[in-house]
C-alpha cells in the first residue's frame, strides 16, 4: 500500500491546477503564491525523503528495510534547491520593490525568526533525546547548546540560509554596483562549496555534502530575478524546445551524476582515496547540473501550468516549521532514534509510518507557526506604542 503515496502526491500537486493553451501563458509562474505552493509540495516530498531514509535506503539493516520509498531517498538536495532558488529570487525582488529594504531592520525581520525557530526545535529535540535515554554528558550538552553538534539533525538548513542572507545583505547593502554585488555573492557561494568539499564527513557542523550541494541555486535565483523579463520572454519564444531540452538534461545529468558518485564518491575518506576533495567537487558539479535542470524544467513547465490549491497554499505558509519538526516523528517512530537509541514506538507499516509522521509534523508545525505569529504580534504592538 505504500505505493499509494505516488498517486496521492500527483493529485496533491495537480488538484486545482490550470493548463494554458497555445499563445496563453501563466503570468503567475513566479508569483509569491505559486512559489509558496511549490515550496509546500517540496516540503512534503522532503518529509518523504526523510521517511525513505528510514524505510527504503540501501544502507538500512535488512531487518528493517521495506521497499516503496526508494525514489525519494536520493533526491533531497534537489528538493532543497527549490527553497534556495526562491530565497535568492525573493530577496532580490524585495530589495528592488520595498523602500529601504536592507536598511529597515533586515536582520531582525529576515534572519532572527529563522534562527529563533531553529533554537526552539533544538530544545524540543534535546528534551526528546533525554527522554528516549540518550546519555547526555556535560560536554555533549555544551556541544548541543552551542550548535557545534546538531541536536536537531534536520536543522542544518537554518545554519546555512541565514549565512547567505547575510551575504546578500552585505553585498547589496555596501556594493553599489549590482553586477559586482551579484559577483560577490557568486564568489562567496563557490568558496563555501569548495570549503564544504574539503571537510570529511563528521559529527559536527558541515557534516556532509548536503550542507553545500544545494545552495548554488540561491545566486541563480538572484540572477534570474535581475533579468527575469528578458529570460522569460526568450523562453516563451522557444518554449517547446526548452522544455524538451530540460527533460533531456535531467535524464543525461542524472546518469552522469550516478556515474560520478559511484566512481568518484563523496566518501573518499572512508578508504583513504587519493584526491578526495577533487572527487567531491566532481560529484558536486554533477549534482549542480541535475538540480539546476530540474528547477529549470519545473519553472519552464510552470509557464504553461499553474498549480495551487488550498492545501498547497496552506503548506506554503508553514514550510520551515514543517521542515524543522517533522523529523522528530520520523525518528520517534522508526526502528531506532537516529539509529542509536530506542525509539518511542516502531511503526513497521511504511504507509502508516508516513501518515503518522505527516499528521504529527503538520500539527506541530501549525503550533509553532501560531506561536511565532503571536510573538510577532506582541512585538508589533510594543513598537507601535
């Protein structure tokens, strides 16, 4: 029954969608609502990615392995690129349309809420870790509290996205030439990814390739936002060709990426491989090509197909909350919490496991969102006084 997930996800995506005829275009393809709907769908897919890692991943002990979610296991980085692209796109659009955007409490409004939500979920995970019997020494507690080790293993995104928000802030706030500012963000992005490739897998921050293999679309989002009108008009003139090119690129680059990861590998340190950094960079480049092709093709398709329904609109309002909290339940109801400690209850049925993770993750995300809105409302009232 786990395979019922696939038609359910297809219905979730296409319910309420509208297909445009020849010479008609979806003028809302890059609207806030459309992007939020895409992010809402991607957030659910990320949940399935994490569930798949607990159910259908190749590295799982055969006693716990169950088929059905294999498709979602390797595509987590692709799903995250929809968020990084939207972040870069949205920042630049706000910078150009909102007066004094970077001077008007940018850090307080855009970065602090992300960090604060990360801290809240950290303490929730800390309490649960203690409850399931994880030995937490004074030193380990210090590492968790300082963030040197991830108490919430799904919170790496709230480490890197504020960093790139700051990069955007300093580049576009203090470099008056926008081309140079964009180039500065590009240089920072490349430097960050190369640095990530230089670090072996570990138990600390920058633990692995997922910390750096999806952030490149942030700078692409900025670039696209600067030249959106010209790019979109050009694509409209050759839409069919670009759609075919996008699909063929996904297939070709996926084959290339699988070859690169199989013969080069991100994990060269595990067998003392020579040129392990170059190996990782080779894998990284192949995945950059895959994710860029997927995002490109999705938005080219979006010029002819508008998605959106009440459910996706709703999910689009709680994507970060859902992303940060759903992993708690994928750990509590799998065979072992983080594969090390006894979980609360092992749900053996994969479909039931997915349903429970989704339902509890959704309810918890709503609570987190309401708490955040309440705090923001109190802050606004105090400032108005």
